[in-house]
C-alpha cells in the first residue's frame, strides 16, 4: 500500500463542520485563505479520497490536477487504497471517511485555525492512533 496522509483544519476546540460545511466557510481572514490554498497545493498531483459532500464542495478551479475519488460508507477502505498503491493518497474527509480510513493513515497534517464558534462535527483524537491498532 502507498503512503496515506490526512490534511485537515480544525477550530480551537476541534471543530470540523457545521451544517455540512466548514464552520468558518467564507471567512476572509488571511489564515483561513492560506489554509485553503495550502490544502489544494499539497494535494495537487495526488489522489484525494473524500466523501461526496466534501468533494462536492470543491470549487471548479480546484478539481483539475488531482485524482478525486468519492467514497461511500459501503466501500472497503483497504480495497480503495490498494487501487492507488503506487501513489500518494490524501484522505480529505469528512468525519465518517476519516473514521474508516484512520487505521491506514501514516501522517496526520492538522492545522488549528483561530475559529472558536459553533460546530456539529468535531475532530476525534482516537483517529490519530487508529493505525497502531490495525491488524494487517
């Protein structure tokens, strides 16, 4: 299996989502814009696996330059990853996707943003150690 990474941003209390979007969506602050630009720069030229809502939220300009793979809860993560054994794979989220793919992740790149508002989805620290419990 190739290298599997996650790149995501969280708020000050681990906030990830609100009503199916990033809770800070549309915030014009420099750090928010920089985080989005960094995400698309780091994933360019690689495979990006995410759920349908996450991929559906990508602007048209961000779609070229990466292999986008929409996954569903019924997909077997190991089988999906084996299709890209010679590629760098990023798991883009959301939480159900991170939960399913966490046992295969070798590197978590988590940016903490200054957002401290409302959310309905949160980062689960257990995802960070899931790979240690995976039985191959």
